[in-house]
């Protein structure tokens, strides 16, 4: 694969976003439908950059309460304790299980933040029409999209713990408001990764101008 | 959309400005997110109450983020930080107070660490065993808000209860301690809240708290006394045991009441100072405004006479001994016991009957009249003081004032401050002489001779017994054979009776026996009679009228 390879759009062709079949557009203005799977064909997703930005900003806003508010409220023998994600990491670390602390830190704090930064980085590159290292950028995008489906780990753990640990009146666990925001971060980031059109990474500045709707 | 450009071609400028920067609907999402986040932030900021600092000497069980400040079992704040302060001598606890409780943070509010306490007076703070220690809170009365407080080392005994505090002055604390109960008519109504020395260090101040509504019984005339432990007093009037409750025995206690001679005044205001009496008797004792001191000189041992021993007038309590000492008579070369006693004329006057009330009042008022009366009693009737034995076991003595008409005449001299009251020798010497006489008589008894006689008697009794034994042996040999024969006869008779009975059996029970036959006939007869009766009953059921009208033909049968 070479960076100098002709892109489909350059060749006057359009690829299907669903089944990736390369076909000739019905018209230039309106590429029509994929002859194989019947999905609508677009040269580039409409408003891809704008949509992705909006979702990333929304996710970033939610990222703050997700970390500031407690995700779990534990009531054990009459004493109530609320833990934020970072609080949980610190608790795990101080209680000696640093591998667990590391997992939670990576999965719940670093990955969501990393995804947001990665997507923002890609968007800025595309917007400035200077994609420096297209291969690395493309790989970055693939990783972001792949990780997305595993990001709800925290929410799942929360849900499990809340459902299982209900030993009233000795001990009970309730979800905190932070978990809702955390879920919002994950869902919005996944949607942002979906709306981003990776084909933009390969477009030359001239094409971008031409393809921009 | 324009024609797809070819590489290297110079793009064609467009005549119309390309439509750019259209704002998509998607921007609603971040705007909504921002609104939600801001909303939550505003709510959090608004709900945050003031942050206060409490300085404790020790922060036992206080943890940041886990310890709550509780008032009436409601969490009103949470500890956010604990750190050392003041050159590492004290602990500074920072706590965030909930907004709704912000108004309670006034200057004289009290904070203390609640921990489980098990003492004789009760168990408190048990809930902390499960939930961990917490900081207790009691609001103050001040209007001035504050945010730095000094925590109490000990929980106030009476947190959040209505009632009043009073101050008691006492020589020492005795067995009282913080938490010792206060009793009113043996009902626990309060507690000791503090014990402290007075500034000069010569007495103690005890702060007591009496709960509402019982605090209204503490009035201006109330007297408090120490009800600690078991009060056992052995005096000339016997053994007296008094206690308030088992708790009071163990941890001490204070009782209060209004003495009967006082008219209860108005409810005493907060922090009224009272005297703490040593015991109930001291507290309930009426102040005797009329106290007349007399000196008694005895000619005998006063062993057993203690200060406080009663002085009785014709057997009724009228005063007490205040001092037991010696009187030195240099001229005669004589030392005699000298007893000082106080006499309360009012106690005697009070006992006058209703008719003599006017007279009693006159005696109470007029000292000259009283003196004249006493002088007459002493000089004409022979009123004398005498040592008397209160208890033979303990040897306690008291002073009894009684009439001794045969006593030598004396003059009563009221000119001295403490007049000398004439005495007579006690009866104790007589008693001793009598007992001595009895002992002498016992001594003179011919105990030895009696013993010898007794011995002889016993010997003859022995002989008698021996003869008796012989007699019985003879009886055995001579009487028994006859008895044996008699028994043999009896047995034969019984055999005959048995045979007779057997015959009777046969005549009655065999089917052919005549008696049996008769019985069978009788039973058959009875069966027939029963059958007829049944028929009659059936008939009556069908035709009840047949009793009156006789049997009708249609009636069947």
C-alpha cells in the first residue's frame, strides 16, 4: 500500500461504506445505491467533521461529571461511602492490588480520554488538510473504533455489583450519578468514531475542496 | 458537487460563494450535554454548606470522608480532612456542613467525638460500634455564626435535653462522678455534669443537671444531699441503713427534696448555688434557731458517749452532745468528764398539745419565762441529766434528762454562757452490781455435789436397765411357745373359712346353682318389661292422644 495510490474518488469511483464494493457512481452529483448490498452511496459522509466535533465536545463535557461524581455508593454496616472512579483507583492502589488499580485506571480513565484526544487529533488534521502520516492516522482510527465496544466495561461492572450486592441491611451498593455520565461519554465517543469518515484521511487538499458539500 | 478534479489540474474558481459553515442540528447534543453538566455543577455548588474547622485534642476514629457530624441522629455534615495543627499538639478536623444545617453553626455550638461507652450508669454510643465513631453536635444559643470551634474531650452528659443546671458546693466530691444520678424521691431525674475545684481549691463545685419537667421541683428552699453508697449509721438509736438505689451504691448519687419545715419557694433559676449536705439527716434537719448550750459534769466514765449522741428529754430527742472533754478542778485536785450538749427548746415546745399552743408560743418567744420554767423543773422536781446505755451490744451511751425527785437539791445558774446542768450517777453501776451478784450466786452453787449425786443416780439407772433386759429374755422363753400355738390355731381356722368360701362360690356361680337360676329368670322378666315399655313409647309417639282417649282401632296394632 502506497500513499501515492489513487483514491477511489480521484478515479471517479465511489466505495460502498457497508460492503466496501467499488462501483461507478450513477451520477456525479448523486452517486446512487450500491449494486451489491443496496446501501446508499456517498462520496464522503455529509458533515462528517462537524458531526464528529459536536459529539466529541459533548463527550468531553460529560467526561467531567463522570469523574467528579460518585459511581458507586456503598453502604456497609451503617456507614455510607461514595466512590468516584479515581477514588476507586486510589483505594485499590493503597489496599495493595495495584494490577487492578492499573486496569481500572487504563480502562476507565485513560482510554476514554485517549479516544477523545485521538479523534480530536484526526479531525484537526483533516480540517487543516495536512494529514501528516496517513498510515499512522488510519491505524489510530482503527484502534479507536475497535476499542469503542469494550469501553462499557465500567458500566457493566457497576450494574453487576449493584445487582449482586444487596444484603440489606448489612450491605448494599447503589449506582451513583457518575455512572450515567460515564455511559454518556462512552456512547458519544462511539458515535463520534462512527460519524468520522476515515476516507477523509486519504483525500488530498484539492479533493477535499472539491468533495466538500 | 463539482466535477471530480484531476490531479495536477488547476481548479476552476466558482462564481457563487460555496455554501460553507452551515451549522448542523448535531450541535444540539453538545449544547444539551453542557446544559446538563452546568445544571449539576450549579446544583452541587448551591447545596454545599459552609466548611468549618473543629480542633480536638485527639481524633479517635475520625476519618476524612467517612466520619459524619450528627445531630439528633441526622447527618448534618461530613469530615473532609483531618490534620495535625498547633505544633502537632492538636488535631484540626475540617468538615463540610450541609446547607440546611448551616444556621446551627453558632459560636457556642458544641462538638465532641461519640464513641461507645459502657459504664455503671448505662451504655451509650452503641451505634458507633457498627457505624464507626462520629462527631456529636449540640447547637448553641448564640446568634453569632462561627466556623472555628474547639471540640469537647468528653461528651456533654445532657446533650439536647430540656432542663436546668444548678451548682452545688461541697467539701469534697466523695464518690460522685460525672454521670452520677440525681434522685428526687428515689426517681432518677438528672445527672452530675461536671465536678471541679473552686478557684481557691478549698471546696468543690458540682454541676448538676435536672431534666425537665422535674427541674421545677428544685425550688429556692430545696436541699441537696449526697446519697452515695450505703449509709449505715450505728448510733445510740440503733442501726440505720439508707440507700437510694443500687446504682447510687456503685457510682454515687445526689438526692434533693424540700425539708418539711420549709415552705417550697419559686422554682430556682438556672445556676442557683446550693449546699450539698453529707446525708439526708443533715439536709432535712430543721435549723434550730434556739440552741441552748449546757455543760454536764459527770462523776463516772463516759466511755461510749460520742459527739452527736442524742440528748433526750423524757425519752424524746431534744438535743445532742457537741463535745466530750474533761473538767480540771485545781482546787480539789480533780479531773471529771465534762460534756457539752446543745439543747433545742423548740423541739420540746413543738410537742405541746393543740390546747397549749398559746403557752408554747409564749415559751418560744420569751426566754425569761422559759428559764423560769426550767429552773422550777430542776430545782423543785429534780430534773437531772444522766448517762444511759443506748445499746448493750455496742456500748453506746446517750444523755437522758429525767426527773429524779430524790436527787440532792441544786441551784441552776443561768448567768454563765453555758450553764451547768446538774447530773445524777447513772444506773449503769447498779446494773453491774446486780449482774455481779448473780454471778456470785452461780459461783457458790454446790456444783460438785450435784455432779456426784447425778453420777450415783446414773449407776442405779444402769442396774435397773440390766434387770429389765433379763426380764425380757425370760418373757421370750416363757411367753412365745404359747403364742406360737395360738397362731397355729388361727391358721387352721382360716383354712376352714377358705373352704366355706369355695362352697359359696359353687352355689352362686355354677349355671345349675339355684341362685344363678333365679337371677337368670329375673333378668328375662326385666327384658320383657323393657320391651313392653318400648312398645308403649312407640304407641305414644304415633298417637299421643291415646293416653287420654285410649287405644283407637285405626291406630294399628
